[in-house]
């Protein structure tokens, strides 16, 4: 898994900035087309890091449409979410996090848009290896019918692999959104 993660991160980082921006716009279109934001008000997303797919257009769209946008913040071995503002500070991994905003738990979000390193057609997600999203969202696996928040992985098409082995602690997403398709 470690080698696969390393290989997929290399592929992800190899995409140039103009292509990232273009693919980020296509990603927003796929989100809109597939009603990812339907019935939502509180949406968590991420600022791209380590070659992750561009989210600027999606964030700007959400803000312009009146959604309340949150970003993840490290809280020990889990994540909390903070309303996006104008001020940020880098965490221990060099990722920008909002400051001057109350921390909210994942259960307060309607939709969480997550980064990933790799995915398969069965909606299995390979993260960076720290398990932050899995630990934060472990409650999600206990929910059966009405699952909130809705969880979507955002990725480049090139991050798809044939098959990922799922572990009992892995939290499966409700869908994967790429610039060219939506896996539900």
C-alpha cells in the first residue's frame, strides 16, 4: 500500500498548474451536474496540498451561492471543521487551516468533500495514510439509512486504480467525483 500511495502521489503532483485549474472547473461541473450540494447548507471542503485536485472554483461557487464553507483543522488524531475566513495558519503538515473560528464536529456538516490519493470503482478511498478522515468519520459506518454528512471524494481521473483492499476501519464514501465522471 505504501508503494501504491507513493506512486499515486507522484502522478497527482505531475499535473501542471494550468491543467489543474482546468480540471478543477470540470470537477465543479460534475458536482453541480450530479447534485452533490443538494439539500446542503454546511459544506466542508479542503484547500489543495501535495498535488490534490484544485478546489478554488468549487469554493468560490459555494460561497457565491450562500453555502457555509468549512475547512478541516487537525485536532489531535482527528479533524474538526472551521468556517472558512480570511486568515490561515499552517498545521504540522504544512496545510493551511483557518483561524479565529469555532471548531465544529463532522456530524454538523451536511456534505464533506475529501481529498484522496487513490480510489476504485467500488468507492474505496486511499488517503495519505494518517487515518484522520477515517477516525473523524468512524461514526458514519454505524449509520444505516439516513447518513449525514454525505461524503464525497474529489480526485483526478488518473488516481483511479483497479481495486483497493478495504479495511474494517475505512469509511466508504457516498461517491467519487472526478473531472470527467461521478461514481455513485
